[in-house]
């Protein structure tokens, strides 16, 4: 299983963009890069995933480095509801959660 | 919007007792999972299940644990003889797509308290 490195915490103001980085230098060639988040007292929630190309969906964008050893989750306009722990998870099926990045969003 | 449901929301049991945690995955999903999260710790993978058999299991998933899909809709996790350290939030998840990726939908969890 690929190891990941994420900042323990990040802060943002509401309505501002947020860039959440992740290093996954041991990722294998077949691993997808998943991002999940966990709001307080809830189960994990899917955010986005990709393999090689950048991806966009209604929640976020995922920028994947050309060598795939790192990626960045982009929340275009943070809201208070985006305050959560964000997990970057390389893999193909089972999800191996690390400690993630705790995002605080201030009004 | 379809969702994964889990029952009960909270289960309290005595050490050594058997518990069964129940999950109803989304109806057209093919892959099923159990995870657990001890209070204040990481979410941990327990087991994955596909085509009526276990695909993969973690070291945590020892002989005390079993999973079953008894009737094509429910997906259950049984712990035969609970220990204090089994106290945790247990999450069920399901996924639709074949291949190695795709969104896993998580249920709200069952909080298991072993006394």
C-alpha cells in the first residue's frame, strides 16, 4: 500500500479557494488517487478520484502531478460545510486511510 | 438519492457476547466493505466482499469476525466473542463499478460499545 504525506491541518476563510496537497511517492502504476473527507461525527464521504489526468466534479478538482507522486485537491470556494478531515488515498479497491488533513474554515 | 443504511445506530454489549451489525448497501452495487474507526483514531479497513465471497481482509479481521450477504440485500458483520478493544464505530460501504476505482458510498455507522 502506498504511503501518503499530508499536512496535519490547514485553515481557510469562507469563499476562498483551498489547495490540499498530498505526497504519494510510492504509488504504483495501477493505483488510482482517491480523496475522501470525513465531517465531524459522520462516515467518510467520497470527494473525487483520478488516475493520471486532472479531474473536475461538482465538489472539487483534482490536480495530479505528471509523475503521479503527488496530487492536490482544490476546493474552489470553501464553505463552512467543507470543514472536515480530508484523506488522500492511493489504491485500487480497499481504502487505506491515513491521518489526513483537518481543514478549518472561518467565516 | 440512494444511500447505505446501517442498523442499529448504537449497540451496547457485554464482553464475550456475539454481535451482528447490519447494513443495507445500495441496491445495484456489487462490492461491499466494512471499516471501523476507534474513537480518535484512523478509519481502518476490515474486509471487502464481492460475488458472495471475501475479496480481501485485513489483519484485524481474524477468526472472530465473519461477513455474510444472507438474502441479496443485507450485508452483515458478525463478531463472535466481543472484546473491549472491539469498541469502535463500524462503517459499511458499497461500490457499484467493476474495476479498481469508483466511489464507495459509506453508511452512517454503528457505534459498538463493549462493556
